[in-house]
């Protein structure tokens, strides 16, 4: 399978440093304190935030700060072969790394004994769901008015068909050489998530990291636009 041709064109027609289309809408659920819906290429993601509210059971409380509980879940119908419902090792790992990313940016000390629940539901999956999920959850947290040191967004880069590329598609993820998901806090510039699967030389890693950060910035603009739109509809007296 030729993942990228001699002219540098990828299977879906993208250039090496081109992202898939991303669309974000904030405030899509009425019962949640904050929510967002995001489409990223063939990924469809819903994020819902509840809290801060008293942590239960009580032994899970931390007297000094809020506990961030992030739950990433892939719907059974989100992939071609039906996925076995419920948590598995992969979803537990993704929940953990996303929770840790948010623990770094939420001002948890402002809410002792509280918990903040971040639910990420993958409705359709087509590679890059942890980045899509984290990006949607960040918008949902901002929509909930939860104080953070900055808005975070994620994007992966990697290597497929011998080329460093931005935002791996399904075939590139399955048959490519490396995947490097990255998340950035745009106010502080900090990297809050970085994972790597596969092999990259130092030079390729530097290039992939630069691509991923550029992708994060592109997505950040869309996050801000979605929140501005939400804010305008809140304050304009129209339908939320
Ligand atoms: P990410 O979604 O963050 O890229 P992975 O690299 O683990 O995480 O997964 C890559 C892709 O593989 C997913 O986006 C999804 O399209 C597919 N996938 C993951 N788990 C399953 C599964 N249980 N069944 C079918 N496809 C899956």
C-alpha cells in the first residue's frame, strides 16, 4: 500500500503537513455543566463536563484540591467491527493520560473535596481519537466555566510511507511507522501530553513535534471560535 506518492500526496489527497477538516460546537448538551461536539476527519466526539461538585464516595475526596475524573469511551458502533462495550486497557490508558493533562491546567486547588467529571464519548472513530477527545473536552471545560491556566488542544503527527506527516488518517495510523500525539497549553506554552508509538530518528522527531504543535495551534483557533460563538449566543438573548 502506497501511503504517500512520489509527489508527496497522501491517500486522501492531503499534503504531508495538512490536517483533516475540524469542526467544533460548544454547548450542545443542556443537562451538562459544559459540553462540546467535535468532528475531526471521520471522528465524531461528544464531551460532557459535570462539576465541580462534592466528590463521592467521600474517601475519594482530596482536602486540598478537586479530583479530575476523565472517562474516555468508544461507542460499540464507533468502529467497523462492533467494539466490545465497556472499559478496556486502551480506554483506561487514554482516560489516564487525558486526566493527567487536565490536572495540569485546571485550578484544582480552588475546589477542595470536589470532583470534576469529564466524559468523552467517541461516536465514530477514524484514528486520532485521543487528540479529538482531549480537544473537545477542553472546550466543554471552558463552556462549564471551570478555571484553567489555559485552553489546551491536541494533535498528532507521525511518519508513514517514509515521510513525516501531520494528523495521521486511519491507514497511516495502521500501516505507518510512527504516531506522536501532543497536547499544548496555549497560554503557558507547556506540553501537557506527549506519547510516541513507533520509531523516529531525532531529526524526524523534531520535525513531527513541530508539525504537531502547528496542528495544535490550528485547532486552538477553532476552539476559540466555537467558544466565542457560544458566548455570543448566551449574551445575545437568542437561542443557546
Ligand atoms: P487514537 O484513536 O488516539 O489514534 P489508537 O492509536 O489506539 O488511538 O487507535 C487508532 C484507531 O484505531 C482509532 O482511532 C480507531 O479508529 C481504531 N481502533 C481503536 N480501537 C479499536 C477497536 N477496538 N476496534 C476497531 N478499531 C479500533
